[in-house]
């Protein structure tokens, strides 16, 4: 047996013994699982509590947590490479409101309307998890929603494109949102339904930002064993383009002559480099041969595919219906746009009122 294997065996044995020590210590202190089914979660809590009490142990906490007990904390699964949050069942009232908002908009407006629901990382990266983990079936939910838009709006199957690329870096490790590469696969699904020929990925120049990025799941779990995420910018490089980017947030408008204001990364939020962040309204003007325009009602997931979609348009407007004011809604003239897209993550669409306001437009 090699020295490496012997060391690995000793470390593994020490980790298991530590786990048993935590369990025995908990029992001696009068702590017991509520039931047999509660034993995995109970033992995991004992290990986590013991780790939090000892500063030296926090240095080896990632190995301990992954080796003993379930790899889950606050509904977030901890794997070797990802933090994956399972989403809960829909809020049926909110889901109905969002569906009705889109349907009423499509019924009243003579516009080419499309809908895309984007799965979260947990659905696409499900093979990172043990088979025994029960996940909410996002694909089935998407299909059920799409059936209700039949005859009113085109629907876009982003799920299949993303799942086919499941082994690629299509989602952030520390957040449930798609990366720029994931955005490219969403874009290819959109292009086929919106009547566009998708550009190949090699027509875009990639720039990896030097900033390490840790998303919301990292903050919630405080798990130190996952690698930081990499933020990548995709710039169309085949032909020259000039852009004007205007963002309205909290009533304040800021403008940039680039899609990626990199100086914003120095202000503490590296992700704000991508289209300046996500506000109530974002307008993008492009000096290009294309005159088509698109109005997108969306959440933050839209930022992943926008670098690719802008190539096909002269003007793009992105509206956050959940946060924009009634006055901002009145300023939108739907007739000025060639097409309209509703784009939301499954999680937001079934749990938050993201687009019921569309019914009043």
C-alpha cells in the first residue's frame, strides 16, 4: 500500500471517529433525534455545532462535513463542486397570478410574445447529488406552465439545452443562477424560437475577470470548501459594435458606453460589471445593421444571455415588473418593439409575484 493511500485511510478514519465522538457527546449531553428519520440531520447538526466551537477544527470543516452525515444545510446541498439549493413546491396563488399576467398581456397585445422559464442549478446539476435526494420536478412544472400559453405565446425549451450541457460550467458553484456559458445555451434555445440564427460561441471573445465571486449560497451556508466562482464576459468580436447602456434603479439613471462597466467591480460587487447590474429598467442601444427591437420582462437570469441576444437587435429594453413603478410602466410603449419576451427562473416564477402587473399593460 502506498504512503498516499495510508495517509488517506488515516484521515478518513479520523474524520469518521470525530463524527462518532460528536454523536456520543451529544447523547451524553441529553440530545437525541426526534425519530429514526431525523438521525441523519441530527448527527449533522451535532458535527456542525462541534466545529463552530473550535477555531482549529474550522480549517478541516469542509472534509468533515462532506464525510459524515447528509451534505445539506438550510435546504442547500453541499457537494464536492457545487452548492445546490432545492426549491420548494409552488405557491399556487402566486403561480396563477404570474401565468394570468402573461396570458392577459398576450391576449390584449398584438405582439410576437415568447416565454422562457429557466431551471435553477439544482435541476440541471442533479447528478451531483445522491439518487436518494428528492428534488422538486422543475421540468414537469415548466411543461405544465407552457401548456397554458398554447395559442397565445411561443414557449422556449431552455431546460433541454442546459441539461445537455450539464457537465459544463453552466451554473455558478455558489449561486443558483446560470453563468455566461449557461446564458449562451439559453440564447441558442431562444434564437430558434425568435426566428434568429444563433452565432457560434467562437464569435465571442471571452474575458475572465480577476475577481473571485462568492454568491448568496456561500453566504448562507458559510461553507468554506467550495471554490470561488469565475465571472466571464462574452464580447461579440466578429464585427465592431457600439453600445449605450442605460440603467434605472431606485429612480436614478446611469449610462455607460459599454455592456461591461468594469470599473464597477472595484466598488465591491464584481457581478455589477455585467450590464451594470439589474435595475427596474435597462435600455441598450446598439449601432449595428439590425433594426429589430425586443422588450424583455425578466429577472436577473436575463443578464446571462443578454451578451448574445444584443447581437441581433438595435434596441433592447429589460423591465423588472416586480420592482418598477406605475409611472415607469406607463412609459413603456409595447408597439415600439418587434417582439416581447417573458423570462424568469422557475424559482421566482412559482414563489414571487414577478409579472402579474403585465395584465394591466
